[in-house]
C-alpha cells in the first residue's frame, strides 16, 4: 500500500475540439465554480481538429477565477523550452499564479516531422527532456543572463524573465524506466494517464521514481502524483473500473489515493461532459476527500 499523504486535488481534462469550443469553455466554468482545482488540455499541434493549447489555456484563465491551468502535456519537440518557459511565466503573471507546466517528450513522431519538428530516439527524448527542464528553470531564474550548452538546447547569454507569479510545478507525463528515473531526479510531479498506466502498474512505477529521488537526495513525497482518468458516472450498476455510480467512483479513487499513491485526479468525462463534470465535482470529489481524510485520521 502506498500513500504519500499529499493533499488531494481534482480537475477536468476537456478535449480542445475546434467545433465544440462553447461546450469546452462552459465545462471549464462549471469546474471553476464547483471548486475543482485543475484543468489540463492536451497538446497535439498537428491535430487538425484541435485548437492551439496555449491559446485555449489563456482563454480559460481569462474566463475563470480560481482554477489552475496546464498543458497535459506540452509537446516539447514542437515547443522550444525557452519560449515555453516565457509563455508559462507570462500566463502565470496574467492569471495571478494559476499556471502549472505539464511536459512530454513527444509521440506521434511522423506528425511531429510533418510540422518540421525533430524526430528523436527514446534515448534522445529522455536527454532532451532533462535539458528542457534545466532550460526552463534557468529562464524562470532571477539571474541577469543565463547560458546553457546541451546536446539539444542551448542558451547563449539570454536575459531571463519575467519571473512567474508563483513556483510553477513541472509535471512530466512519461512511463518508461529512464523517464521515471528522470522524474525522480528533477521533476515536481508525475502525470500519467489511466489508459497507459493501469492501477496495477503504478506501484512499480512509483518505486522507480522514488529510488531515483532518494539517490538524488530528494524526498519522494515531495513529488506530486497526478492521474488522468476517464469513465462514466452512472445511476446504475457497475460496468467496470470507473464505470458506475458515484459510490463506486469514491471507493476506487480513494483506493488510488490510499493504496496506489496518486493524489490528484484529472477527469476526462465520457458522455455529456457538463452533467458528468457536475457529478464528479459535487458528488465524487467531496466523497473522496472525506473518505481519504477518514482513512488517514484512523491510520
């Protein structure tokens, strides 16, 4: 059983469909008004059906008051890290400290190539992501000028700034052993998706992160563990994992928090997104918070 005893957070994962923007923005406003903490937007610049992620995140931030926005996850091969750092810091300032940064090493390489992005081997992708984290943090620093010389990125005396309004978390969405080790060494959070990391795989993946964190002199519990989840909240019987009534969702998300080490749940609703999100925010999230608090209070 794994419980890092971190504060729980809940959010929504809307699909950035160009032909459904009114619905997307309405869903996010519901999440903000209902007290959810996070909204993550996937970043696939080569997907013709999707609007640009950073433009949408800025629009979401302008139309909400409390919720934090983040790319889930930013497509690093198509977004140079120095410019990405500037964009994130700028939106953080504009939104009053409501931006986090999900990072991904890249996938769908042929689509990336079609947009003139680099095609990287698995080893190159790990190295580039680690360099990118260093570049981003240098660009958020208060140094007068910064330099960096890597195999994939370089800074030649650039003046960083402005600094973000709050310490932006860098959350990495990755699954392989080397990537998990990288998360343990340098990241603020791990951001997997249910479809790629089923619950039974989580303990071994946490172990790789934790081992790397300890080797780097870090406390594993300092690393946030977010989980992109999808499913349907129903009024009837269970049809499988996260496919059933609110009581089932509460039990299963509570287990993910107290037995499988996850502390934040970003919900991609199937079916009617607004109705599903209201049920998630008003029935599921409070029930999970209460159940986890009760579990932790009784040891």
